[in-house]
């Protein structure tokens, strides 16, 4: 089985009131998710507010959390997107030295790159870091990656996996089918929570998940049904249970704040503040999150 065939919660990053990292809560949250069946963790991805930490803070957090999670037997992918490709490589090398299995990297996300520039972006990373790469396609915040470009990216030695967050199943399907034809072990992970059943049924091997932060057991059971047991009927029933929550985590405009609020309100984790530009939820938004996701009932299953 592909070594990246896991559910990876895009783990939220707990901060103290002064903005410092709350490593105690981060480790408790990771322990809980792993105890519920999760065997992969995403560190400092978008849900982890990587955009709001400095390079040095990023490296400090990675040096603390990656060895800890790896010591629990879980795979780790670190978010390493930055506008400057040299900064990407710096973060990736730190993650590699800390023991991470791969880095998740967007194309540059301010300048709209053409397809040749996208290829050169990843080629530079491939040639300057020894860490495996998860190409991240998210046309909502960076340049979209064409299927023909992805075919070329699959030829790079360190490109092993792709996270597709296009939110369109045909794009993900194209990536999956091209990965199956590529030389070496290449694969796709679902990057849109509400399309996870369709993605797995089409050939995705795993899932980068906001939802698994708050429903780790159900998320792990879904993955096992689809990947290990190949029981798509069972997987569909689990997907139906997950559906209100995956809808909330993808469609609610403040997903990181929502997940942190649920972890505090429902599970008792001290997640603390969000870094600017994010601010906490209003009372109305808090009620909406709980009602929309029906998370209280699901958390008791």
C-alpha cells in the first residue's frame, strides 16, 4: 500500500493568548486523534495558520511537533508554501531534518503563474530539497495546475502525491488517472472534504481533512472502509454521517475558527486565539456552526 495512504487532519495550531504556540494542547490533540485511529497528521497547513507565522516560528513548531507525532507512529506532511521558492526550500529542509515524510507546496499564490512557470517552481524545489513533495492544486488561492502540467510534474523524482482542492471532481479524476499511468508510485489525496466519497471511489488513496480534527474516529473508519476493506457500501453510509460536518468545514467562511471553537466547546481542548488576520467567531456564528454540523450528536457516537 502507498505510504501516503492515510487520512491527514490538517491540524489546527493552538496559540496562547499572547500569540505563542501552545505545544501542550497541540500534543494532546495529536494524541487524541491518533488514539481514535488517525495515522497521519498535517502540520502547519492552511488550517494550521501557516500564513500567520514567521519562517523562524514555522521551523520551531516543526522541530517540536514532527518528531513528537512521528514518535507516535504517524506519518507527517508539513505545509511549506511561501511566495519565495527559496523560503519554500528552507522550510522543507527543516521539515526533512525533523523527520517529516513530505511537504505540501502550492504554486506561488500572489503572482498568477503560467503553466511553464508552475513546472519550473516545482522543478526548483525538487532539485534543491531532499524531501518528498505533495503538489497542492488550489485554484481558489493560486494558479490552477493543468492536467498536462501535472503529467510532467509526476516525472519529477520527489513529486510523490497531489492534493487537489479544485472542488471539481473532473479535475481530481484527471489527476488520479494520470497518476495511475505515471512511472513510480504517484497518487492523489482528496483536498475537498465534501467530495471525499467520490474521490476515494475514483482512486484517491487518502484525504487531507479539516473534518478529521474534530471527528477523527469516523474519518479513520471511512478511510479503512474504502481503502482497506474495499467496502464502498459501508463507506457510503459513513460518508452520509460525515456529510453535515464536511459541508460545514468546506463551505463555512471561517473554517479554522469553527474547528477551534468545536474543539474547545465540544471536546475541551484549549485552542486559544487565532493569529491575525483571523478573529474569533461571533455568538451567532458559533450557534450556526454547531447547528449546521450537528457535531454534538456525532461526537457521542
